[in-house]
C-alpha cells in the first residue's frame, strides 16, 4: 500500500484524513475534525477493519490502527463472476460452445474477472493475500465473502451455476425454451 504511514505506540491515525496524531488527541491538527472516542454506547455503530481486524467506529473513513482507507467495496464484478457459468452456457451461440470451447471460455472469463477484482481491491489498499490465488474461483469467492463479512451469496450462486453447467442443465434448458 503506497499511503501506509509508520506510527509509534502512542500515536494513531486520524479517522478522517489519516494523519498521524497522538492517541489522546481530541481534534486532528491537520484537518480539524474531532476524533470520536469509542464508548460502550457506540457498540452498534462499529465495524471491523478488513485489514487489521480491529473494531472501529462506523463513520471512520480510515482505520486508526493500520491507516487503510475504508472505502465500501463494490460487489458488482463478483456478482457477474457468479453468473459466468450460466451466461456462457445460455447466451453465447451454441456452435461456439461445442466441445471444450464453452468450458475454456467460462474458465478464462472467471480467472480474468477474479484477477481484475483482486487488482481493484489492492488499489483500494486491501491486503488480498488471505484471499488466495484468483484462479481458484470458488476458494477466492468464499474467502472474499468471509474477508468482507459479506453473506456468501455470490459464492453459492457460482457453485450452483457451475454445478448445473456440469450436468448440462443449462444446455437442456436452452433447447427446451428457445
């Protein structure tokens, strides 16, 4: 991560601008924003930093412990990825899908989208090492869901569409309905 700052034991990151400030500071000297002190009453308004796993206030734009920017992650790409087996089998022309062509296209599409998602997460500053290799699609999707505390929806959908594709259900449905 290029924006990573070194801090000492008695310092923290400002929850708004990310500047290194004293742990006791009530107001950030750089941006002037009051630092919200964690209290027991604020527990429902807390979230977990996906990078260092500490509990922080929900409104924080940066983690006060590791300095990562807390940007909400867009899951559109992984949802497209979840439906790739069905998309390849249903939408593309049947002549192109004969033999191993469809399987190779689906696998290549999955790997490209997983790799692209991994690179996007790295750009946002997330450590994607725990997610594993992007070419192991179901493992990547499962670990990604767990990493961001998402439900396992896109992982489950990918497994179902892949499984149905293995059994030729998509091809049978296409010929039955089209």
